[in-house]
C-alpha cells in the first residue's frame, strides 16, 4: 500500500512540474521592466525640461534697461512723487533742472512746500523716492526765474523724446541710443529738453524738442 501511495505522490509532482505555468514569472518580469521604462522616460523628460526653465530671461533686468521708454514706469514715478504727504493739497514747483536715467533713477530739485525760499533735492531709485535733502542757494541767484509748476510737464514725455532721438540716431553712423534725458529751466522760466545734439562718427546733428517731446528742429551742423 505504501509503495502505491509514494508512486501516486511522485506522479502528482511530476504532473505539476510538467504543466506548471511559467507565465507568472514572465508577467512579474514584464511589470518590473515597464516600471523601469516609465521611470527612465520620466527622468529623461524632466532633465530635458530643466535647461529651458533655467534659460528664461530675467524680466527685472529688461525693465530696468527700458526705463526711459517705459511709459508705465515713468507714470508710476510721477504719481508716487505727487502722492508724497508733504505735497498734499499743494502745488509742486520744479527748480532749475530734472534728470532721467536709463537705469531707473530720477533726480530733481523742488521748492520746499513749507518755505518757498528753500529748495530740496529729491532722488528716485528702485521705485522709491528718498527723503529730500536741502540745497544751498546763493543770495546772488535769481531763483524766481528758474522755477516752474511741475505739472506743466509729464514724465511720460521722456519716452517720446527717447523714441524720436533714437529714431534719428539710427540713420547716423556712429551714433548711439539715448541713456540720459534732462531738462533745464533758463532765466525765461521755460524748460528746455536735452540733449540738443546727436554726435556721429562723421557728422553732428542738432535736435530740439517741444515741451511735450515732439521734434522741433533737426538738422546737420
């Protein structure tokens, strides 16, 4: 009886070994290979996308370089000046000169809002107006003729001037784009915009602007 049982058990094991399905191992191997392939592809696309993100240009530097032509930035600077608490309900009067620079700076002198005999200098940098600093005025200087209401000019006019200047400079050999615009009040109480010439490598041209930035005169000198 025992030999018969052993024979049967051996037969059963033989049948199991013969008909055992190896596909379970193959399926497991295939699933593992698929996971490895997906991870490999994911890493590839992630690494390929990374340089594109790093190569994006810095928007801040672009804004700083275009300040003289950025009407929004110029308007914001003017609005911030008019909003200073010391000028609330008062007329702002410009004294002698005002300067605009390509890197976003502005400097100008204004009549002191509390004492009209005093003059203060204001500087604009990094989108903020600094605290005013006093300016020495000589008793021999006739300051009355070098003052004007600031609202007679618009900061946005600077963008108009730069546009016209650069347009003319493009046709002049050796002439570069404008990086500094300034206005000076002469004894007549009238403001003149500068520069008033364009220097090329072979030719020089005179240029004048109206108060609102239009070209008043342009000719070779």
